C-alpha cells in the first residue's frame, strides 16, 4: 500500500527555536497533503491543507505565521513550527492524498514535538 | 456540513470476545466512510472504507463494518479480538467537502 514517511519521528527543542518536520509520499504523487495536530486522548485537529505549488489553506484559529507549510513538490511537504513554545508540544501527523486515488488519505507515522 | 460521533470513548473487552465500535455520522450529501486504527505513538492506518456498493465492508486484521444509511451509522465489528487489537480507532466521514471529518476516537482495550 501507499507509504508516507515523516522525519523526524521525535524532536526536542528549546523554547524560541524553530523546528521543521518533513512529510514525504514514498511511492505515489500527492497533489494534496494535510497537516494534523493531535492532543493526548483527542481526535485529530486539521491544521492546514497544502496543494503542490500553491499556498496552504489554514483552518480557523491556526496561525499561518507560526506554522509555515511548504509543498514544494508532489512528494514533499514541510511544516515549520517557528519560535516554538511549550504549548506547541504535540503529536503532528501528516497525510497525503494519492493523485490517482482521491478517495483515500494515507497517514504518516507522526512526529512527537516536545518544546522545553 | 458533516460530522461524526463516536459514542464510546473507551471500550474494554476480554480477549477472544466480539467487539463493536459505534460510529454515527451526519451529512447532507452522499458520503464516503472510513475507519482508521492508531497504535501508540504511531500515525493512522486505514482499516477499511465504504465508497459505494455492498454495505458490508471487510477490512484488514479481521475487522468489518456495515454502512446503514437509514440509521446513518457505520459501526466497526470484529468477532474475536486479540491483545494486539488494543489501539485507538477513528471513524471518518467525507461528504461534500473533500476533507474528511474525524470522530474523537474510541480506545479499544483488550484484556487477557
């Protein structure tokens, strides 16, 4: 089946620094990628939707200047958490939609971000 | 607008017993329905999906779900669970919007 990777799987950083998370579709082309945030014991919160070559669409309440998303190619999207604070600590999950099979999203393994 | 309700936040069950995880949805248009499983500290893995056709959908790991349009439900079932089925299960619906909406998740806890 389709595979989506995320890197890094875990990251610990100091408050005020920026962290970049990569999401790659390994065996298919993803015209659309989604970034989710998951709090403990909570469902997935969609942060933004990115389409290759265009600006991301952010959900209401998500700061676009804080969570920078770039979808530079059909297989790579990045999420950069700028000037991270402890409240940004969370589990971030990306997913990608196969251009050839628009009905299904494939999820990455997630990135655990801890901001000290 | 579309929404998903997973009625049970936690379902404890003994190994080899049957289980049903409930999911109800609302949408003003035809829907696609999905069940995902999430193991600790991992992403989501697709268990099964309903797009059209037969209302009984079989997925991986012995799970199945039945789409019931009149009751707007898509309950997930397994006749005999294993310890390894312990995980978080998410129901999702995609209607008019191309972005699916996820339920809050049901934690399945399988006891020996």
